[in-house]
């Protein structure tokens, strides 16, 4: 949580970044919306592609979490399949 206790949803953050991309200066956005410049720069960095034409850091981190979850589910399914196969052989 930020020092002043404010939390912003993803939609609001994206809106601020889009305004910046459309030409609004960070100091203008900071004054107008009461958000620190550091926070706005952080949001801009999070949405910036890691490589040209690529995905952003935030998207990459989300994909990493999803990949970890899928790997875990895959391991569970492998173990369940092995158990099921053993039970079938016992019959």
C-alpha cells in the first residue's frame, strides 16, 4: 500500500498511462489527479514492453504465475493418472 493509503485499480492506472501516451506530461497528471510522479512513472514502466513489439513486465509476470500454476496442475494430473492406471491393473 502507498504511504497515503490510496490504492488504484488497474483500469485507472491504464487510463493515466494512456493519457501520458497521448501527450499529457507526468507533472500535469500528478497535479490533476493527486498522484505522485514516482507512482505514474512506475505505472508507465510496468506497461512498457520489455522488448520492441513485445509484452510488458506486468504481462510477463502474470504469464509466469500462470505458467507456474499450470505446471503444478500438470504434475497433479500426472500423479492422478499414474494412480488410476495402477488401480486399473489391479482389477
